[in-house]
C-alpha cells in the first residue's frame, strides 16, 4: 500500500485540479471550488482512519476534527438555532472526532477492513452531502463528489501499490483487490455498511429534494370539500335566503365560511 506521504500528495494534487476545474469549467465560485478541493485533499486520507496508531493517523483525525465542524457550520447553526449554539456544537464535535471517535475506531476496526471499500466511499460522499447545508444542491453535490474523488484516489493508489515488478514480471501482492472491494469477509459488518449506505442514500434523496416524501393520503374533510359537498346549494339570486345565522350555528369549517364570505347570499343550507 501507498504510504501517507504519497496519499497526501496525490489527493492534494487531485483536489487542486478539481477545485480549479469546477471554478473555471463548471462556473462555481472560487471559494466553493477551493473548499471542494480541500475536501478532496483531506478525503484522500480518510480510508486510513482505521489504521494503527501513529503520527499519520493522529494527523488525519486532527484534520478531520478541524475540517468537519467548519464544513458543517451551516448545518450546526440550523440544529443549534443560533451562531453561539453552532460554535459550541462545533467545539463538541471537534472533541468527539479528535478523541472519542479515534479511540473507538482504534479499538474496534481492522486495518484495511471495510474502510477500504467502495461502499465506504459512497458513505463518505453521502455524509458530506448531508453535512454541507447549502441552498444549492449543485454546491452540495460538488462537495460530495470532491470527497468521493479524494477517497477514491486513496483506494486506487493502494491497488496500484499492490502490483510489483518481480524479475520483469508483474506480480500481485496478497493485498491486491482488497482496497476497492464491495464486500468484506464479515457478513454482519457488510450488512451494517450497506445498511448505512442505503439509509444515508435515502436521506440524500429526501434532503436534496430529489424526491418528495411519500404523500399522506388525506380523506376528504369538511375543510377540503367544496361548499356543495358539505350540503350547501347555490340559490339563484335571492338575498333574503342568506344563511348567515345558520352558518354560524353549524360547525362548518373555517374554509367553508371563507367560501361563504365571498358570496354569502348565494348559498343556502339544504340538508343537515
Ligand atoms: Zn490505505
């Protein structure tokens, strides 16, 4: 597998190209392009979050803990209700990623487990889309694709490094194919990872406005019925039949009364 330095350089360069081309070719602002490029660069480190302790992994967690809350600022403000609450949440999130999450991961994860997999790439991109709140779905997509690119560059690089020249012949190391896998050896973990990917995918569809939430079938109520359906019948111009008092007595919905208010004299209660 490629070392930390190689990953940093590759995803960093990829991020620069991505940020620049999204600004020049796709019409995003320079700031949006730069942020997307940074996310690409940082994401090139993400798959190694499950690696053993050491300087590189501490740096990756430090980076993620710093960049994560910044990217989520809009979302945190939405959750917290004010800028101060968002700042407090950002600090909590920093500590949670930097110390709590890193501790849990190092206790539970096998290096080169499902973190080095294509579903993990999808999950990382989905989280980026959901975490980066913006009015424009295109901008959120830009960030998510940036994360996917960086993450993907890491997986591809690990695969490239599993091929070696040996006496003029290409040889595959035992790690070949393990970085760009779809499934791992543990089925409970596979179910968990795919479950997370699908759930977040559905959240992206809803949150990004790609699909409307399932419409709740509402039965016709007094409020949604037309006055005629509620028992009112149009009377040919006889103002003396104006049913104002009857309307007050009945428990007709406010909408009905609004309807009546338009032309009260032309409606008359015909059945109770
Ligand atoms: Zn790796």
